[in-house]
């Protein structure tokens, strides 16, 4: 998918227009919030593995998978950003490996959102069958399918890269900074990248919207729990927002290209830094904030760990409630 790790692309010329002080400033402004949210995501991941109620509930298992993929992508994106800001170039094999990991983790997120949406749909529309359909085993199978499908896409990208005549290069050292765009070395790679991106987000969007419509229709039924349906509807809307933010990243390169035609290179570089925060850091931080604050089961335990186990009593954190559908 072409929107991952595009922020350092083609900045070899632009970087020379930035002084050392400015590059340090931009790097600090992006690294500090990134580290903060990496800490929040790490705490959330630890929280979701700390209690059996989380390890044995399907929606929390799916949330763990989503947070894990987002955390890997967030850390990798910031690493590649700092590499570009420091004017460090990598070899094609190293850059290819980093991009493949980025592709894998970034494609897991929208697919996991689809599975989470379907789980909420079943919980509201088929409450009596929810326990038999959404089991730990079925959840594990769904996660395996998500990672397998994403891995197959990465494998196809690797096979497309093999067509590039690397043997004709004088050196495997890259002249530009490592990015996803820098690894689109042939027309077939570019075509496949655009086609797969459109297919993934179109199918994911249809699945989430269909689940939302199904929940809205079910909420009008007299036999449906109104409170549960309302919470599930709000959760699906948040899934749609998360999916939309991921999709918005695909307009990063066209937007930067448009700016480059009407603004100076210095302005373009500054806009790249700003849009990197908006399109890449912010979407990866929403999951932990959304679920950490909304979920009545996660919130007290998360606060407990944030406060170094000094805020809540042992009784309040050992007996979480899981009655609500969030």
C-alpha cells in the first residue's frame, strides 16, 4: 500500500534546505509525541495480557492484535523518519526488509477493523448465537487469516521486486532515503500497489458500513437491547473513522506533489513534517485512546498501570465488569 512510510520519500534535495537546528526541531516535535503514544500503546498491550478476562474475550484479543500492528507501524515509521532527517541512506535489502514489515503491519490494521466490526454485528444482531460463533478458536482463526492474507501481499511485492535488475547497479547503497515509494522500482509494482490499496479499502469500507447498517436496523427491533445496540453503533462509527484516517494517508503523495508545484521546497519539507504527524502518527494513536477511555473494563486497570499501581485498590482491579457491549 503506497501510503506507508512515504514521508521520507524524495527528500534528498529538500533536506539541504533545512538547517541543522530546524531538522532537530522537527525531529523532536515528532519523536516526543511518538514516544508518548508508544508508551501508551505498550501499556495497553501489557494491560490486555495482564488479566484472564482480556485473554479469554474475543473483542479484547482482536484489540490486542490491532494495537500490536499499530505499535509496530508507529515505531517503524518514526525510525524511518529519523533516518531520513539524519541523512542516513540504507542499502536496498535493508530498506526492502523495513518496508515489508511496514506493509505487513499496516495492512493488518484495516483487516482487523473489519473482523472487529463483524464481531460487534454478531453481538447485536445475533446475541443468542454470539457465544457459539465468536469463540476463542474462531477468533484465533480469523487473526491467522488476517496475517496470512497480509503476508501473501508482501510475498507478491517481493516477487515483483525480483524483476528489477539489481545486478546492473554499481552498488546496493541507495542514493535516496528509504521509503515505500523508493521501493516501487518498476511499473508493475506501482500498478499492483494502487490496485491492492483500492481493493483493500473498498472491501473494508463496505464491510464496516454494512455492519453499521445492520446494527442500525437491528436497533429498531423491539427485541434488541437498545443500550447495547447504541454502544455497538458508536463503536462501528469509530471503526469507520479509523479506516477513513488510514485511507486519508493515500492522498499524502498527491498532496505533497501539488504543494511542490505552488510552493518552495522549504515549504514543502515543512508540510511533509506536518502531514506526517497528521496522517501517520495520529491514526496509529487513536486505538489506544478510543478503547482505553471508552471501555469500562480496560479503563480502571489502564489507569492503575499508568499511575504505577498506586491509584486503585487491588479489589477494584481484580474484579472488572464485562457486562457492557462497547
